[in-house]
């Protein structure tokens, strides 16, 4: 097989992976891509004046983004109301986050106090070159609108060192890591140039060029700064941090930027906070998207009843990574409903509705795949293993909309570095392009 056939989507995904070092930076990069394709920015708290045939996006609290393409002839919709299709994903990933007043010392070591965000595989963060990215909030004349700077240190700064086997001879039998004690990253070796009580704040002032007194607060994600690379005999796999879920962010954006629907409205939503349950103002477990979509329909001149018609008749394609069959742990998977790398899109089903999929609506996606020659397989977890969940059920419940959960299968999910098949990214992007076409 010639895996170079899928290079365009992999190159685009790699750019997302390199740019998306925090949810802030993922949204910033996504907004730049949309602007480059002629999308106009709308403000969440200002009037909207959308026009047929145009594309728009709104930055929602800096870590969530919604984009829309309005059909060129929405007044000709059969029901009188433009139909609605939404592709959704999330911008966050399991990681470490810097706490307030994070300076810690041990001997002559300068460390950072951190919190664990989401459910990372902690031992995969050990002995890695780590960096930081996020935002810094500065004083401004208006206390209700502090100045915000996005910051990416963009170089190896930190590491969390393992304990030598000589001090724990049982390490290869498994070690439970304590999030507070064992995950504090080493930032520096103290010397006469570093203040042990303010070395982190001093680093921020140096990096931003701002006065220490002007820094009000910050929000920093620690990320694995290893770069993506292809591997395998034919270069058929991609190894990278943050595949969960920038694979789906790329697919959503590719879909919306290629949307050409005549009579309907297409939308792509990049939510934050899926890894911690979605129950935030910018997460899927909020009224956010219903309110954003209602504002859009009202701005186009439709009433509340028409908007509800569009909502109930809409369709959500929720995209998040799936569990690929592990080559050394096959017994952890369902004996039939599993998927390997490079077998295409995983359509995720669960009777618990942890995945928002049922026969009527998964059939729609299956037919899209068949018509467009997109490989896919249905995936279910073993009956005695809970598996994961995603934002599909949450978001479809909040919006009362039919939904299907799908995604690219990956290995080492929630590791600081994950593994996927090259063909699967193309298949996921193709599905999303077909869905929003």
C-alpha cells in the first residue's frame, strides 16, 4: 500500500500537533486557519449579522471555538428552516498544570508544584523533555478586561526524573505514582542568579518582557515537546503527543472549511474540558452550543420555534479517538468488535450510551462511508470493561439532537505520546468532509 496517498492530511495534522501545545494555542491556530479561508470572526457578546453563503467563527473564552458555514440559498430549505449538521471534538488533553505560587525547592533543586489534569498515564511523563504553554493575564486600565498574552516557551524546560532502579528494585513490577509527590517537574538547579522564592515568576517576566507587578494570574499547561514522527516499515504509523484529540480537531476544521451545503448550515465545534467531564462554561455539558446556535438562527431572521425545529432535526457527529486493538493485550478487547490501526474510522457503540450511537443514526454514517469508499469498523468495549466515554452523549443530550460517536483508533491513549495509523486520519477527515459537504 502507498501510504503517501494520505500525506496531505498527515501534514495538516502534524501542523496542528506542533501548534496545539495548549487549548489556547489550538484555538488560536484554528482561528488563523479559518481566517485564511475567508471565515469572518464573530464576538460572543456582540450582535451578529450573518449572510447566506458565508463562513463565520466565534472564539469562546479562548479555549473553545465554533465555526459555521451558511448555505447559499437557505431560504429554499424544504422545511422552511435550514437543516443543521455539527461535527464536534475537544481541544484539551491529559497533562500537568502549573499551580499558583508553584516554586518548590529540595536541596539545590528548583521544582514546580503542579496539578494533574484529566487522566494521564503518569509514568509516561517521566524522563521526557517538557515545556509550558498557556496564558498570562496582566493589569490594564479596565479591571474587568485584563490584558491577555499567549505564551509558549517552545523549548525543553522541565523533566520529571525517574527514581533509579537501585533505590527501588521492584520498579519493574509496577510503581504507583503519587500526583502530589512524584510528579513535581525539575525546572532548574539553584545558583546565585535564581531567587528560590520567585524563580517561576521571574521566568515569566523574562519570557514576556512584562513587569512582575503587572502579572495578575496565569494558566499554564505542561506539554511533551517531542515532535511527531512517522514509523513502521512503510511509514504507516504516526507517533506523537496530543493525538487525543487533535486528530479530531483537524478533521472538524477540514470538514467545515470544505463545506459547500446549498440549503443548510454546517458547524464545527471544538470544546474544552472533555478530559475533566465537560461541566464548564466552555464544555459540552453546558447550554453553550444551544445558545450559540439559537443566536445564529435568530440573527438570520428565524424564530425560536424554527430554531427548535432545526435542533430536533439536526445531526451531531462527535469525533474523539477510539481504542485500537493492542498487539500485546488483545484479551482486553471485545473478541469481534475491535479495530486495528489503518482499518479506518471507528464507529463507537455502547449500550450504556457512553457513546451516543444507535442503529438509526449510525446507519447514516455507514452509508456515507460506503458512498465515499471510506473504511470503517464498528467498535464496542468488552462487556466486563467499562472503557471510556466522550462528549457525544453529553452534547446531544444538552441539545436534544441525534448523534453518532466516531474517531480514529489509537494505541497508548492518554500517554504523553500516542500512536495512530496514517490511513485513519485520512478516513476520519474524509468522513467529516462528506458529512459537512
